[in-house]
C-alpha cells in the first residue's frame, strides 16, 4: 500500500511498474513532479541518479499514465442526466434549456462541482465545458471546477466577440477560457465569423455543435443551401481554432473540409448511442489526420468506459461491414483521449502526455486486478478491460486531487448529498417536457401492450 502523504509532496520522484509514454507502456522508468509539471522523465536509473536528494516512491503493480481529456462536457446539466434517457434528438429544446434556465447561482455551482467530481473519479483531469445556458456568471462554473481541482477549458456562450472573457482567467492555473455559440443557427453569420476569428487571434478554442441531428442539417440546407459545417467554412468561421461537437453526419466533402482547415471535433460515442442520429466516422478521421478528442457530452464521467465505447461504436458502425476487426488497435482511442484530445481542446503541448515540461496531470492505476491478469497487451487492455475503480490517485497540476475515489481537502460525500436534495428542487420547478417515460412506466406499457400483463 502506497503512503498517500508521500505522493502529496511538493516534489516527488515516482517509480511506477509501468509508465505510459506516447509510444506505449514501458517498464523501469521514473518521473519527477515539481512545480505542477513533469521535471524529469526517463529510465529509472538515470532519473534516480540525477535526483539523489529525493527518496523514490515505488508504485509496484501500478501504471502511471496521462489523465484523460473530456473534449465535450456540459457541467451544469448534471442534475438531469438520466432525464434524457430514451429521448429523441434535439433534447436541448425540451430538457437542457429549461433545466439550466431554472438554476440559481448556488445550483449551478453545485451541479458543476458534482460533474467535476464525477469526471475526476472517472479519470479525467481536463474537461472542455461547452458553455452553460444557466442565467449566472460563468465565473460560477470556473469556481466549481477550481474548487474541485480539475482543469477546465471554460466556454462562455456569447452573442459576439468577448475579449474580456478570454483575458479574465490569465492568472488561473486551471481555467483556460474559450468562446462558444451552441449551434450555427443561433447567431448571425457575421457573429459566427467574428467570434471564431477572435479565438484564432487569441489562441483560444471556439466551441460549437455541428452536424449532430438530421433536423439541424435540414434546417441549414433550407436556410443556406449548405450543411452546417459547409456553411461555417463558407462564411470564414472554420479553422484550427474550432472545436466542433459531435459532427456525426458528415459527407465526404465535409470530411475533406475538416482535414484541409485543421478544425477539430469531439467524437462523442456514448452520446451517439444514447440520443444521436449517427456515429462519427472516427477511425477514418484518424487515418486522414483530422484532429479530434473524445467527449462525454455529460453522459457519464467514466474515461475507461468512454474509450471502450469509442472503439465499440466504430466496430459496430463501420468495422462489421468492412471486416475490420481491429478498429484502431486500442492505442488509437487512448491517444485521442489523452494527447490528441488535449490538442483538440487547445491544450496540445501543455497536457495530455507524460513528458518533461508538460503539466503533471496524471493517474496512478492499479494493475494487480483480475481483469488484467494475465496481461499481454496493456494499451488495448486499458481500452477494453480497465475500470475506474482501479484508479488509485488522480493528479492535476502536480497536486493530488483524488485518492481512492474521493477528493483531497474537501468533502465529496457531503457534496453528493447536497446535490441529491438540490436536484429534486430544481427539476420540480423547471418546465421540462419529456417524451419517453421512466423505465418502470415503460416496462408497464410494453408488458400490457404485448401480453396484457399488469
């Protein structure tokens, strides 16, 4: 058993059994963490010899790997996740807009912190917040993520270029500002172009949902004669600064646009399975060099289940018909959930991999579990077999934020209890319009309909 206090030192030398580097897992390597970054990474003997002032902390039977990056989240929607189960597309009109509209400042803070806690428990060290519709200052969401201890690309829904927001978080080590417009039809063409260009100039990300539902694609065709992604390109709003959420309904022309412009997307496989019209052709995008990360879309904050879903969706959606049994070979999804995910959300070269100078955002994962015994292909096993209950420790910015599933320095169970009570109050006053019944009622309807059973 590792002593937690040893991990939480200001400067620490760690010797894991395996270290997950960009080219795969390696043995006999070590890292030094200090001042929030990796100060040294290399063969254990060399690192230990160069840092004799530090007592090595052995992590036998454990993997040290980059923290996962959630490329698309809606943190203030956590009070209503299961309310969207079974709902047809464009849920935002019936569930999310009314729910977020009913949030007070306190509600929004608790909802966002609850989502951040779930994300940390699931192995995410960075979340990209696509912008809340709650009638509160976005600083509430920033406070929640900072207090929870997670890195956040903080989108602000805007109605025009917002230089103040992009400059507001210059001194924050965990908040990275971003601008957002929910969908292309939510703003005039000039605003879309100007916001996107400001983000490009400021080195920030412009977040927008595109090509997610058939209805929105058809509305764009009717209004502009072009599909949403094509329209963004036509008006000069598409470029490397863009993080386009979902992009599940892509024509070959639009795939080419993504590759040519350098725009990134968030591939959200669980969201596709739960409420989408299609699955993004992510393996094809990867081969073509299109930039993308993996996103939860607020469905569930579990990174290992997300990478599993990312691979499985490609296998079911494309691999079965083409005879592709590999569908990325495991490593593809790890890479897009870490280093390439960081690149997609505008943090490439800053986090997402174990390398000197990178932010020390990482996980310590138990390997001595039945699921990984025996181990023959650790990278692929992490995608298909690993679970979040194996995550012993979560570090963000070099600080221990989570230990054995619960936060350090604040009361996680107390937050959960507070959120459970508060969520019921919010949902009761929000003008939600659900179409699908809860599962018990659905079972009753189906049972009665097919067999007359009560």
